[in-house]
């Protein structure tokens, strides 16, 4: 793969056409630039040259034999002929061999219709085969994993899948075993091929050998209406193509070279298995299809939203604007969250708007880097983030950058992650000591002496100094961090760190905050924050707020999501709207949150799936959700893209219509929008940073929005980490990609990934507690307890208990109280 | 003058010759519906789905008929054969197969496209009915293969299968 | 569970120093050989262990191991008979000779005798076409084979 910054070019002739391409380009890609299609099987532009299938034979002048265009790097004044009789005959011969044992069962093959082997045979193949032997029969339809099926007869041994597993996924889980006639694609000892990215092999397989088990025989590809849209799971917002047949959901594919141009600025043409197979929720039996009141009576959408609006207004009239609140979700689109904050700020006059339980303010003191910037950086500093579980395709991007673009990766985390493997250096600090570690790093970058951290953070000053030296020695630094995993004042320290790195001489620095949720960046930008208006306008910026939002705009600081729950418990908060969130399970406190919500006079839950929270609601508004609703989302790199609907629901309005009608119910003068882009246009006028965003601008690749200004980075110094008492361990809640929640329910094809509750203990602590791997233990904090299986490992430093969130039933959040304070747990047998 | 008269008489006799010839021959019209016409074997009438010698359906649900149909009157949904439920010999079979006989233009492209010779158009031409719903022929209706001209018209005028 | 013996460990050490540490995966063939020397064949556990030592996925080790026919992935007998079946031998009737051997040992090709003495395998080309038909028993070549000669060789080994 040529480095992207390559500038040297060569000029050559392909089929009489003159081409100028960067040096090092292979002939296949060079031909593509002038519209000449050289057939390939084994070559894939993201995998690089290989040359095992021989499909791309071309004639190169002055070369005695035919050359494979996929491995032939072009040279100055080269003359390539793709259609000379010699080349045509050569390719015909290759195809005859390729088809020697291919079963030609195209009518029953799921790839039929989009199969490169079919297309290439049609265009370049011989009319008849000359072989008289019976075809070699091999295993058909063998499950390679619960979601991928392999048909060994159809395989042409192009090795795209095995090279993908080696080069892109970097697991080398899929390999060719045996040789010659007997060779076959296999995992180690035929174990299931269940990596996080296994589904991509279905997309890149140029024949029908690897197929999607969930799509098996569901339809033929010509039946499908394909919608190019976005994945709605994590914050990467990968581009996907959803295939729909007569308004029924059929399959998800990555938007990649096979169907249309991959969006390299976002996903590089790959998606994770959750994105591909985790779409059961769009047709789940657990969906909220109709609005209903607390008694369970079904309501028409218009009546329901009218009731919600008037009731909330009534509460504000009686108890003041501070008595209502809105808890949104990072899973909403920009339009939905924008309209909700408008409803609460303009119509109800409150700033009680939030979407998260961690601390984060809009804006960064440095540039907000796009995902593509990772490749061009000299160094990536990964802080407290576990991309493999939290934003999988980012994991692929980092691995690619490290392997092919010589990017140095430094990991700073309190747990062992898959990113330690590609990392040049990886430091593991004690759980809860991130503020201290970051402070020390800032000091080291400012060339101040670094205080001793061994006792509190488990890191030697020298390690911090080395890390600082690496940062100082790198020209372009990209900091990737997870704001949700930073406790205490670390959320301020990270901004201070960014400011410090950005302030170093001759330094380019940018950051990518990777918070959980599809649209966490967009939610912050849309003002789903108690202290910030859309576009990161702080409440102190009253003049600007007044010009944009009118003189009535509330300027009193609002309540955060957790404060709202507290006020609900104390009875001060009367009305609450919960949009696509499930506080009863996901918020710290667990059952106590349910108690608080029960005390509310009026709880409106706007969601697409039945949750523990919808059970408590006085009014449930049905949400169509991803798949059915149009809208834009802003990904972790600040890129705004359009999430097109792929399915149609005519019996229920989209969320943006529903919310705008709520606004109109209170203010008949409020605008009504023709389509979701109408709201987008209003966002571009009202939200600083989104000025350039409109329907045409975000077509195709999407468009980065301008990051909002950062509010003053607050003061220095971090309190020393709290000390444990009575041998209690500090709890770290980790993430697991395939958690068994409402989105991935028991019927999900990914259910084989579900894990049982596990607590990871360091060997030191385990020894002191007398616990061994496999023991059934209870993780206890106060009254709450969670049962788990113990695993003794080096996943975290001594003094901590790491528990991944694996399911809703696990009830893990019940252990957590105030997320800012340390959570101490006892491990009991 | 004489030659002209001779020519006239000759023409008259030739013309009458045709008349007399037809007086003696069988009439071309048939007393339908009492008499049914034998259609040529390759006549494109109603569609049928075929079975093989073992009684398995030939159709594998590949939908090539549906994509080739110029009026999109065929709808197919496929499913996988299992050991317990084997419908066709291949991996898949058509779990749903419907043809809208009203929309169909009887062009025979589906027959042409079928890789398994599973769909055929035969000589059955009596397709009239009073009920439009009947015209969406499902698998059950298509898998029956009646011998030619075994339809009869009942007293309401509906075309039904004899016996 | 598979574990390298002390002698094997010493051998491994000797092999690993031959390669730069960042290219230690090059030692895979040597380690496979050592594992086979120790146990007679390369078991799945051995492949996993080799993968751990060389930072390779076990699947990759299996891929390499299965490519070479002289690494055995199943237990083999004391004598491994490899029968060439390529062109020269084929023309000189190796098929019948192979069948003859199989019948004599009372096993199928690819199997091991019950007394764990002989394993009979097919092999593509043993590079001894001038003296075809050929078979190889452990490290010895036996050439210009006839049924009588095979009987004689096998009897001498029993």
C-alpha cells in the first residue's frame, strides 16, 4: 500500500490511453482510473497485491510472458494491453481452470447476481469446458460460525478471506490448510470463526463460498431495494447498505468496493459483526409499535404527543420550569435531539437537558480529528479507551495505521485490551488513578519533575517520562480517549493534556473522543447538555444565546441526568421525558433509579423497544428508530452523515415529526418541516459549527462539522486517588461489544457471543482473597450485589475488580452510586 | 369481345369453384365449448410447476423466472431443504410461488429462463373466471398438472377441473 | 496437555538465536520439527504452544504444518511408508504396489497398523524418478519396487 502522502507520479499507456498515477500503483488500479476494468479475484484494494488467482493477466510490452496486473507496479512509459488476443486467451484459460471444479450452482447460490466469478466468466470466460471428468465434490453449506456459512465446492482458493483475517483483522484466525488440490479455508481445528469482524469475509468473497447465514436463501439480490445508510450501533457510524425486500429487512452489507465506493473517511469499507448481524431489533417482537398511556390504553400518535406537550406545560406553569427535565440518548439523531432541546428550552423554559451519566463538555482545546487523520498521524495516544469493544471499526483503523503507515501507538489504560498488541508502548495505571496519571504526564510534557506514582497509579515516573518524550518527538499526535471511562477530575485533566500537547512547539495535535453511543458527539453539539446551548454555547455567553434563541432563552444552569434522577427522588422534579434511554438499567444506582422515576408525577418515555423504563411510564411514545427514520448523525470524528431510512412505516410518524408536532402543540407559530432535511437546515442556521451542513454537502462521504470552541480548561492538580478500606477493591465497569441487552436480544444471531457475568481479578488480590479462576463469587457494594464467575488474570492492576457489562440482567449498575466517586466492592465467595 | 366474355366466365367458374370446394369441406369453426380445440404442444397457455420422477419438486426457488418476467407477475420466496422436510433435491426450494395470471402476458420467458425445467406453459387456455382472486395462482394450484382439455364449464359458466 | 521436554527446550533455544527477535516466526518449521521429534507427531496442543512461543495464531501454525506432508498431525507408527504416486511411478504401476502393501499390512492407505508399527501414506513425487517405483520408509529410500521386494522389505522390518 503506497503511503497516502506519495507525490511522485509515473505516466504509462493502457490500451492506448495515457494514465498518470502515483508511483507504486499496481496496474489494476491504474487501469481503473481511466475506466478500464481488469478482472480480479484475489486482488482487493484494501488487501494489496497477492497474485494467486491469475485472473488479471495482461500483456506488457517488452515482457516475454503475460503479467498479473494486480502485482505489476506500473513504471514510466510502460505499455499495457488488456485486450490483445494473447491476454484474452490467457484469461480465458485461467477461467477454464478456475471453473474446473466449481459446482456452477448459481441458481441456488446466494451470491448469484452479484458474483465476480459469474460476471468475469460472462465477460472473459470460455463458452464450454473441455474437461471430461466429473467435478470434485466437497462439503457444502458447512457453518464456519453461527453467522457465516462456507461452501467448499464453490471456493476458488483466492485467499481473500484468509488474507483479510491476517492483514485487516490481524487475528489470522482463518487460514488455508493442506495444499494443492486438497487445500481449504479453515480455522484452527475447525473451531467457530467468531472474531468481531468475521462478517466482512462474506462481502469480500468473490464467489459464493462464504455466505451470510442469516440471509441464507431469504431472497435473491435483484429483489432487494438497497439503501445506503449508516450503522446505528457505536460512534463510528460506518456506512452500510441495507437490503430490503417488500419492506422486510433482509441483510446488511458494508458499503465497500463491491457495491459502491467505500467511505474511507469513516470505515474504510469494513463493518463489525454487531453492525452486520445485530439488526434484529428493527423487526423485534419487543418493539413499541403504538403509543399508550400508563394504563396500557393504545393512543393515536397525535393524541399522545398532544397530551405529553400540554401535561409538561401544565407542570411548568404550576411548579416552574425547573420541575421538568429531559434525558436524551446518544442514540438519537441530530434532528431529534435538536428538536427536543428546542422544546425544552424554548417552550418549557428549562435547561434540564442531558444525555449521559459521565462528565463531558463540548469543544476541545485542539482540533477535532477525523478518523482518517489517524493514518496520517505520527503517533496515536489511546487513553482509557477500548476500541475493540466500544468502537470496533476504529480498532481496525488503528491496527492498519500501525502496520502500514508506521504510526506509533501508545496505550494508557487501566485494563488490558487488544490494543496492547499493536502498541509500541502500553502503560497500565491503577483503576481510578487516571487524573493523577494525566497530571503527571502534563508535568512531564512541561519538563517538570514527575512525582512518584508507583504506589497510587502503579506506573513508574520513568515510564511517564518516556511517554512524554515520545509525544514530544512526534510531529502529529492524535489522542483518542473515552470520556465515559474517565472518573473524577480526569475529564478536565484530559483537556489540559490536549492543551499542553497542542502548545508544544512544532506540534500538530488533535483528539477523537470515543464516547459510547451512535451520536454522542452530535448530542453534545445539539445542546443536550444542562450548561451548554447547541454548538457548545456556554450559558455565560448570554448575548449570543439571546440573538440565536430569543430574549426568553433560559440562562439558569440546568440539571444533569443524574441530578434529575436525584431531584425526582426528592420530589422536586415533577415531569420527565426519557428519550431512547433506559435509566433503570443503564444509570448508576439501578433499582434506586426506578424508585426515583416512580415518584415523578409524569414520566414520558419515548423509545422504540420495551424496556424496564417504559414499564414505569405514564405515557409511552412509540419511536420508529434506526431503519425507519431519516436523520443525520455526527460520528466520533465529527463527520456529519445522513442516515437514510431503509424501511417504511406509514402508521406512525417519524420521531422528528413527532417532536416537531409537540413543539407546535405548544407554539402554533413554530415551523413545520417538509422532511428531516428541513430540520437539518434549521440546525445549520442555529448551531454554530454546522453552518455548512445541508442535504447536498453531506451526500456520499458526509462532511466534518466545525468543532465548537472549548470553554476555559480548569485548574490544575488532581486529588490523590482514594484509599481502599477493609481490603475492598475498586470497581471498573468495562464494556463488551456483544452485551445481551435490548438491542441484541436472545433471538439475535449473535447470541453465541453472549458471555456470562465475570469478574477479573489480579493474581495478587485473588491470592489474598483465596479465589481461583472459575469460582462463583458475589461482587458486593452496600446492599447491592452481582454474582459473577471469577477469573484471575492480568487484565487490571492489583486493587481493582474489573467487571464487563455483559447483559441487562447482570444488574451491574446497581453497584455504582455516584459515578464521580470511587466504587469500592467486596468480593465474596 | 369474345375473349373478354370467355375470360369473365372463366373467372366466374374459378370463383364458384372455391365456393363449391368449401361447401363440401368441414367448417373451420368449432362448436366451443361443446367441442374443444386441440392446441399444439408448444402453445403457451397456463403455467404449471413440474415434479421429477421421485415426486420432488423441480423448482429450486432461484427466481430467474421472476427476474426475467417482463411484467413482474411472478413472486417467489425460497427456503432451505432439511432432512425432515425435503421438497426438492437441491439445497433450496420455493416455499412460496405465485403467478398473477391476469398480469401475465404468456410470453413464456419464465419457461425459457428456468434452469431446472420446473415451470412450463401448457395448452390449457380456458382461464376465464368471475373471481379475480383466483388468478393469483399459488404453488398448490401450479403443481397440479391436468391433462389437456380436462376443464369443464359448470352451470354458472365457471371453468373448473373435471372431477 | 503438551509441554516441551528439557531436551526440546534446549533445541528450541538453539534454533531461536538463529533469527532476529522480531522475525522469530521464522523458527516455526524448526519448532514443528522439534515437537514432532518429541511426540512422534504434532498435536493441536503442540501447535497452540508453538503459536504462543512465536506470537502466531494457532491457525497459522496449523496452516504451515498441514502444508508439509512430513509433519504428521496424527500419531503414526514406528515406520512411516510414503509411497510415491506421481507420474513415473504411476506409469510403473505404483497403484497396484500400493494396494499390495495395504493388503499385506491389512490397513487402508492413510492408516496405521494396530500394532503401531506401520503407517502407509501416499506422497507426491519423492524425486527419484530414475529408479521408480519408489517408496520411502522413514529416512530410507527403497527403489525399483516389485511386490516381492516389498514383501521382503516389510518382513525384514517386523
